[in-house]
C-alpha cells in the first residue's frame, strides 16, 4: 500500500498530510495572512512523519498542489516536494488546487450540479473552474472578476473557497449559494493521490511547474535621484 506525503501551499493555508492507501495517517494545517509557508512546511512534514512513526525513506511518492494560487506559496511547496523526491528517488504527483477544493467540499457533502471552487487572486478577482456534482471538471481554469453581472450569469452555481468568501455581500444580493469554510487541505488530496499512484500517472520531476493562473506582475524598481 503506497505511503504518500501530500503538500498544499497555494493559498494562505499551509497544509501537509501523510496518507496510506487513500487514508490520512497524520495532518497539519495552519492558515495565516502572514504567509508563513516557508517557516511551516518542513516542520509540518517532520511532524506528520513522527506522528505516524515512519521514516521519510518509507515514502512511495509526494503529491503537491500546483495551483492556481500564490506565486510564493506554490514555489515553496513545489520546492519541498521536489527536494524530497530527488533525494528519495520517488515520483511526484502534481494536483490542481481547485480539484483539491472540490474534494474537500465533497467530503462535506456540499457538491451540487454546478460547482465553482474559488481561489483568491486579489482585489475582486478569483481563479475558478466549473465542476459537476460528481467532482469532475467541465471547463477550463479562468481568472474572473466578481461582479453583479457575473453572479447573475452563474446564479445556478454553488461557490466555495477563500475567493468566494471575500464576496459574501455579492452572493447575498444575487442569491447565489455559497459554502463557507472549505479549504484545500492536504488531507483532501488523499483520494486523487492514490488514484494517480495506482494508475502510474506521475509528473516529470524536472519539468513540473506551478499553474499560477496568470502571469506575474513584475515591475522595475524606480531609479533613485542622484
């Protein structure tokens, strides 16, 4: 039975879980506006391994959230996952953070015919993708600006995730259903990680990169006056 370490750092949540055959053996979750992923992720990895009483060398694979989401958070999570996989010579499994959000909502029995998991992309913009009641993606990942017109055109959907929770007033006025408290916890990656491992659907360790959702907004520093 495969022992898979799951890491999710695409949002403000830093989350790590150790899973065996799709079941969670140990997990750690910490959500903060301060983005403490660099401080927490390796500590959490060590803690879940110790809690389960297992050494890193027993790992069969590492599953990691690849976004969309925070540029910094994604790089930290993927770096940790790749470092372990290179050192232990085990495969890496990249999993969409939106897919993990849907899996978390499914565990709570919150999926409806049309679901729109949402990851905060700052201001009133979110990353989202349409899913059906079976947890299957039926559209592409999009970066959308939330407004009354968008809410009206998606009035039959259920929304959740940190991106959805920043627009609670919009959902109230539009009547669109929102489920609060759903997060892409690493423990919700267990099922997909197990399925991918069983079918041999691994990613190329050298070329796996985050799916940021949109290009980084990079600016040049202002020149100082002489």
